[in-house]
C-alpha cells in the first residue's frame, strides 16, 4: 500500500465537476482581475472566521507583508514572533525592514510561549505575530493582555501602539475559547497554498480584520496604493488575489468543515491506536478546535522513523528541520545554537504523519501498523 502525505488528486476527483464549473465561469466572464468571486470569497471567509472584513491577496506570505505595511512597520521597528514556523512569518518582518525578535515555543503546542514574550519587548516593539502552527491556536489571552498593558503605558514621543497579527495560514476555522483563528488580533492572515486545509489551484491568501479603516487601507495597498486609479496614496504593490483562485477556493469552502471533521477523526484513530505506547509523543490538544493541518508527532529517532516509513511507501514531512533563528539569512540577528532550546528540540524530533481528510481507514491502519513494526524507536526523556 502507498500512503501519501497529501491526497489532493483524490480531493479533485471527488469535487471535479464543481471545480471545473467554477473555473469555466471565470473564463466565460474573462474577469480575471477583481472578479465578483473575489468579493464573495472575502465575505465568506470573514464570516467563517468571525471577522468583519476580508481582503483577498496573492499569498499567505503577502498577507503578512501587507498587514505589516498597512501599519507602517519598517526600519527601526521590532516584531516578536516564533522561530518555529514556516519562513514567511519572519521573512515578511525582514522584508519591510523591521527586525524579527524570536521567542521560544511551548513544547506542548509548538506555538510561541506567551510567558516568554514580555522579556523580549522593548520600546521598539511594534507588533507580535503568534503563529497557529499545525492547526492549533496559540495561547492568545495572555498575548492580548500583554499588548493591552503595553499600550496603556505612557508612550515616548512618536511611539506607536503595538499590534497583533495572527498568522493563521495553517489554522482556518481553528478555535480558542470559542473564538476563531484570525478574529482575536488586529489582523489575521490566511494562505490558500494547495497543502493548506483550504487550498487553491496555486497561490493565494487573505487578510481578515475587524476594523473598516484597516480593511480599506489593505485594499489600497494591494493595488499599488492607488486611490483613485492612477493616483497613488501609498507605495503598495501588486498583491491581488486572482479571480480564478477565489473561484476555486470558494467552491471548496463548503467542504471545509466536513474535511476538518475527517482530519479530527483521523487524529482520534491515531490516538486510540496505541501509538504512544510505542514511544512516540502524540500532539496535545490544548485549545478548543484543532483543525489538524498537520498531525505532528515527536520521536527521538525521528530520522530513523522517517526512513522506515519512506521504505514502506508512507509519506511524512519534517516541519521544520531548522528553526528560523539558525537560518543563514538571519545570521545578522546574532542568535546562536541553544538560544531557543524548545524550538531546536522540536526541529530534531517532529514528524508529520498523513492526516489528509480523504485517506482511507485502511491507509491509516497501515500507517499505525508500520510505525508499530519498528522496534527501535527510543523512549522520550521524561519531562
Ligand atoms: C503557508 C504558510 C505561510 C505562507 O503562505 P503562502 O501562501 O505559501 O505564501 C505563512 N505562514 C505559515 C505559518 C504558513 O504555514
């Protein structure tokens, strides 16, 4: 048997007629830029996420970038985030000329540890970007409380308030104390990269926010800062979401909840399969609604396990093998090995198992069987 990490071909076959029709409609209209599907998707995702406004953009990376641009964050500013995330989170900070400041993760959730944020705050801190990694939200209450208290303090001249951008690229529909990913911070950013829970047919993304003025500014910025046409208020860029992508994502949105339930069901199967007895640490569910963009286990002999599964045709992936503070391009920030021990350990031990909603019961059983077959998985250190 072969078990792929992602099963997108099967997904397409299951809903081919609807996708093909959505694409055909865009071709008939020839409105490839700013077509009605873009507006429709913006409304639908905003509503799905408990937000007042949605602004479609060209990718999840550009969603982060444009949110930072909308707040005029740039040289001289610092932005706090996690070193254990996809590159784009910190890449966007550096792209606007600001300085990424990393804070270690909570090993239970792989998300930024809110207790360590305050000591990283300086008077230059303009934003915090918590990432809801693998589909589980970061612990938002202490983060919002901290930002609130920072913004209460008297400011030095020209000092602007600190904001929160939720990187929800992996967490559309995830919940924290009844609130959805993207709805708690000042901005939330989503990605429609094909491997995300709601993936398009290429690149795409969306920014949500509760504030009408912010939404308006994002719309101007994604279109070269032009308002009205050919009169440029800001220096923006071309960060538009293609109508074709919006049409495909819109067609898939109505399946998202069913797919999420299937992912959660797969997670339950893994949990009840006796995997943890085989000296693997299963992901902890600490927040309300984990949407399992990835099912990430920890194992001391991670590389050995990955090889063993690859030999048996089971797809896995390491998210992420090198934390961002140790990336060559961030050497100028001056972090060294050991700076963030939990992120570094996670990078050595984590392995994503197949959790695609359309995997069969037999496939999951085969994954469990194959993992349990490997006798040499070493035990975790007691915590
Ligand atoms: C995928 C992802 C992004 C970037 O999204 P793209 O659409 O690929 O640009 C940003 N942050 C996180 C955490 C992601 O997983």
